[in-house]
């Protein structure tokens, strides 16, 4: 119900669908390790699409909702 919220949801869901398509395009006839070693184009594309999706959650979404993200660690690392 926030201003631009509906547009953000629409754009985020559309990018999630693109990420799912990129994931589905990864060949299953070789191991992930082999595909990484080959720098297979489908993995490069998946990484690109995930990087496109990240700002929707990391920046725009919690900015619109007024959320503060803090990081802490229990074990002190």
C-alpha cells in the first residue's frame, strides 16, 4: 500500500521469473563444478540476472517500506 509499492512488486516478480528461467536453462548433463570451470554462458547469465534482482530486495524494497537492516553476529566473528 506504499507509493510505488505495487510497481516494485510487479517488477520484482518479473525479475524473479527471469531468474527462474535462467536457472532452468542450466544444463543438467554435467556437474556444477564442471560448468563453473567451463565458465558456461548459462551460469554467467544466471549470475547477471541474480545481480539484477538483488537491488529490488536490498535497496528499493526496504527503502519503500522504511525498514532498517542491521547486521550482527552472535559469535563475535
